[in-house]
């Protein structure tokens, strides 16, 4: 989920590199950068989800109640009314 959110807000995958082997290394290490233009809220959410160890990741309940999700939960619905 964190990788998808990253792609949605940044536009590219978090581990992307010019070389496949470098991309694989970044994935294995969990190495990625968050652009400065992202809000602190979305950075916090992504960092809470993109963890190598599953037990360290935010739970679904934590995600649903995260301040960034709560702030924008009704945003998409505005376009479909």
C-alpha cells in the first residue's frame, strides 16, 4: 500500500533506478527518498507503510485513521456527485 501511495503522489515507483540491479538492491534494502514537496502527513504515512519487516508496518486501522487519509477521505467523492 505504501508503494502505491508513493506512486500516486510522486508519479514514479519509490525504488526506481536506471539499472535493474540497482532497483533490486534498493528494494532489498528498503531504500527510497521522499521528495521535499510532499506534505509531512503523506511522508509519515508512506514511511509507516514501506518497511522491510511486515510487523513494523502500520496496521489497516492505523492507515484508516491516519491524519492524511482522514483529511482526504471524502475528496474523491466530490468528483462523482
